[in-house]
């Protein structure tokens, strides 16, 4: 790609816009992140293509996708622009309040138990941070999709990601309605689970069933009982459990009110596994934006975290 001889300020100004369009997967999504109109984004890309003399995107009425040359350009500029953006943001924020667009990818459960209880106070404390929460139970590539960080359970994360715990410790218990337990009986041992209707969770991304996890003494046990009902949305578990459709392993933090009211009961408490933490993860500590540091400190898991 011969762009060196024709490099000018208009090309340099358009490259960050091109990068965001490529990462967002379209002009409309990019316009929201950039805070400019769709037509302005489209015009910037057309002018960049004209200046470079190459087509960067194939466009249809329904989609926008990178051409081969577009992929080459994105690969060449992605790292340098990210580094420059981080450096500029760090300098701007050195003596001031955290500010700018902060994009976080997280599961619905992470949003419910880690973020929403303290969200209003964070927004009021940092009015210059434009926070965007993208909830998706599928594991997201935060780098390729333009997120500053993601929040998932630790076991789901890539090994090369840096992560710190966030939110409260989460207990997992086997829960069922009193009506179900009156009909099916109360299990006393793990072996009795095969005699019960068990509601299982299927991971939306991998498609595999989540095992039930227990602790017996120092031993962690993963069981794979037959499923009477399979769901891939934690919100549906609450409805199914209350309706008496079976036993389900749930994070207690999502069902505290139901447990207090007696709408749900916990069983097999002696085998409850170690509590888990959600983790907020990001690719590097270098040039960490102040807005992300503020977010982590605000929602951290009850202890000081070095970021």
C-alpha cells in the first residue's frame, strides 16, 4: 500500500475514524462512539478512500465489511493509534477529573450484581465520563470490538489478560421452591441429585452445559446430572425456580429477596463451593486511562487494587 507519498493531515485525521468504523462494524455504530452523524462518518471514509486511491470497505444495504486492503490498513494502524490515544488521554487527565468515553463489556449477571447497585453514585461522581455498558453473555473480544475492559468470571478469561476482582464475593447455592421440595423431597447428598429435576445453564458462546460445582471437604466436585430444563438466560432461571420446575444452582446475590421471603429455599448447603468473584479484565497496564482506573476503584471487590 503506497500511502507514504500522499500522506497529509486529512489522511491522519481520518485514520482514527476508519479504525472505529472497522471495529464497530458499521457507520451507525461508529457514529455513536464518535459523537458525530452517520453522514459525517461516511463522508470521512469516502474522502480517505479517495485520498488513498483504494476501497477500504465493501458496502451493501445491510452491512459494511473491510476489504482485504482495509484489513491490511487496520492491522498496520491499530496498535500505534491505540498507543497514541492512550498517551494523549493520560496527559489530558493527569491533573484533572477522569473523562471521556468508557466502554465496558459485561455479562448480564455481572451488571446485576457488580455494577447496577453502585452505578448511580459513579455517574454522579464522574459526570465527565461517558459510560457505555454493553451486556452480552457471550465472551467478547474486547480489543477487536473496541472496549476498554470486560467483566466476566475468572475462569472464562484468556490467560494473557490482566484482571482484578470486582464486586462482592458470590456464593452459589442449590435453590428450589418449597412447592417443588414438598413434591420431590429434599436432597441430602450429592448422589440424590440424579433423582431430581435439575435446571441447567447452557453457555451462549460455547454451547456447553455448565456443570454443577460443589465442595466436599477440600475436594472440588463438578457434576453433570441429566437436565430436566436447559436455559441460557439467568433471568429465566428465577422464573423457572419459583414455578417449582426443579433445582438450580444460583448465585445467592440474585435471589436474596426470594430466600428471605421463603419463595425459594436452599438445599445441600454443606456442599456449597468456594465463593467466586467477577473480574474486570483488560489487555495492558501500560498507559491505563484514568477513567478506567476510576471505574475499577469504584467497583472493586472491597479491597485496594493496584492498576
